[in-house]
C-alpha cells in the first residue's frame, strides 16, 4: 500500500515538474493573495452526485443559513 502511494506521488511530482512552465527569476513576482483571512468567499458553482443524478450547488444557496467547509482530498476515489 505504501509503495503504491509513494509511486503515485513520485509519478505525480515528475509530471508536475515536466509540465510546469519555467520562467526567469526576473519575471517571477510574488502574486498577492486575492483572499485574506476574514474576507467573504466569492460565489462559486459546483456539481455533486446525489446517487442518481448530477446536481448544481452554489455557495450563495448556503450564505447566511449554514457554515460551509470546502476540503480537497488529493487521492480520494482513486483506488490507490
């Protein structure tokens, strides 16, 4: 299990290194973050699968009603 995970991570890093654009150090300027702690999140739309169909959901549907946590799982549902 660990070998497969390590191999998948190594392959991903290799692909990322090859695909990523290269630029000179002069052109690299730090980009200020667009959002800061405490800022209101911009509205966005995602699709989710409810077991039988894909449905759209937006952040504005929950604004002022519920707390929303958005999490990303790198290897979720990959079988690795």
